């Protein structure tokens, strides 16, 4: 038979006090059952753990080694109990977060820093995905939370607007409108636009298209690109112009001028999570997101040229 935790605790107590009678008092049991426990333990491990004499009990060499190992086992068991309590209270665990690449330039860095500072025991697993992929991963449980442009269409999905910001224009640095004093979007009516494909991000595509319609023209689509960073990189290489969320200006890619749009449409970073998700760590994460959303609502706009 293998030693039980009760036997290990009894053994450690006897080793600490060096006397069966005093150990029995400390454990609040009578002496005979304790003596039988120690004798059974020695039979189970196949070695003599104590020498007995008139003064009490002294550990053998084998007993000294067993005491070190017994303490290690008991510490591990205590840590296991502490860990399971922390997980059940949401202080330890794992949050699986997915987000658009655009969110990596806006809310995700601040969110990760705050999470790391406030909840060091909760691992954060992050993955960049396209908006439609995020929705699917959230619905089938591969993600705990997602940050996307998408509008929530299911009653089983909760949502929170983290950031609302204007769309801006990205122009090649040598574009004729890159440095004009009063930029007007309608001057780009004949330019090729680099834009996200609608099936991948319907909401963003529609906001961009509508922005052009408000300026009196339908955009000429030059290239469709699924990744926001690739869009601004293509602009920098002179392949066209783009309308992008304002946070993408933080990419600081050379060869681009960013311009504000009069009567700009806005785009939102929306946090989404399933109401059926039972992850104990999720409530802390969402509360942290609510605090960040409040901070961002009062923050200044992204600095770009007028």
C-alpha cells in the first residue's frame, strides 16, 4: 500500500516533537492509533523510520530522507488546494482572446498591460484573426472573448464597445492631396482604393463605402486586402489610397500622410463574449475591459494632420 496523506501528516508530527504521546496530543488522537499508523507506514515504505528509546523517537537516516519528501508532498497538496481555490475565484486560469489586427494597434496593448499588472495569475492567450473568423471561434468556444468590428447578431453573445473612433484617409506621401491645407475626400474620386474585402469585414467595408458616397462618389476598388497593416503598407508604396480606422496611424509606416475626414464615419472596437461561458476568470477580464472603455472614452483623439 502507498502512504496516505493522513499517515504523512502523522509521521511529520511525530518527527517534529520526537514523542508519540506529545504527537498524539497535538493531533488530538489517542496514542495507540497513532503508534499503529507509524508502524503501518514503516511496513508500507519497507524501511524503519524511527528508533525508539526511553526518551522518545528519533529519525533514522531513511526517516530523515522520508521527512524531506513528506514535507514536499504536503506542500504540493497545500499548493494544489490554494490553486484550485484561486481558479474557482477567477484569480488563476486562462483567458483566450482573439482580435482583429486593427485592435492590436488600438485597445489590445493597453488591455494586455492592465491584465498583466492586475491579474498576474491569469494567463492571456492572444490570437489575431479576421472578423468573420473571430465570430466563429467565439461561438464554438475556441475563444473566451473577441474584439472585432462586428455587430452582435445573437442573443447569446454579450457585447461592450471598447473604443469608438473616426475613419481617416491614408495617402502616399507624394500624393497631390497629401499636404493641401483643406483636404476634401471627394478629391480622391478617381484614385484606386485599397480596401478590406466585404466578406471578411462587412461592417468596416460598408462604413468606408458609405463615407465615399457621402462625399459624392463611389470608390474605385484597386486592391482588396484582408490585413489592415498590409493596406497601409500598400499605400506607402503608392498602390492606392485607403480609408482606415484612426488608430492605424500609430503604425508609423514611412511614406504615408494621414488626413482627417469632414463628417467622418466612426468605427468601434467591440468586445464580445458568450453568456454561456463559465470561465471563472472571465468576469475579472470583462470588468477590466469596462474600466478601459471608460478611460478611452475620455482620451484625446489620435493625432493626425487636418
